[in-house]
C-alpha cells in the first residue's frame, strides 16, 4: 500500500498545480494576509489600473514582472520580466523578504533600483500576504 501512495503523490501534486493554472498556492492564511496587507496599501492598490507610488497589485500572481499597465518601473523590473520573471506565489514570497536583494540575484547584478522599501523577514507573514493576493484572483 505504501508503494502505491508514493507513486500517486507526484501525480496528485502535478494535477493540483495544473488545476491552479500552473502556479501553486501560497501556504499562508489569506485572512491574516489581508490584515498584513495594510503595510502594503500605502503604496499599492488592488484595483486594476490604479497605481500609487508602487504598481497596482491587481492580478499580480502569475503576471510578468514590470508589466502593470500605466506604471513607470525602474529598469530592473523590466529586465527581470524580459528575463522571464513571473510573479508566481513562490517568487513573490521570496521577493518580499528583501526585494532589492531578490532582484539583484535574479538579474545577476550587484545593485538594482527599486522603490520597494518594505522587507518582510518572517516567512509566515510573507506567505499570508501572498495567500491574500491569490484569494483575490
């Protein structure tokens, strides 16, 4: 019986990823993420096309980096998008820990320009915020 479960598990995971449109869901708590998002709301809107200091986060999960309509990004975000960065749950969780460091590593550069100043050191908090963003899609 154990052998058959081991064989089924990878198939079940693949089906779960396929059914979510190719992106896995963040492991966080969306209700807690909604509370935590208040830190983000000063600079980001959740409304389509409503940019603030930062771009609208409407439908962010799965979106190519640097492509929010009507927002003027620093060149680093455009480069990351051209290089293939899509904001899937896993990437967003990692990015939120230290945005500038994440982009610099992704692009293989020492420094990048970004207006994003918030850093979320706690993994659980980052997962909660991303779960909240996913719940809106």
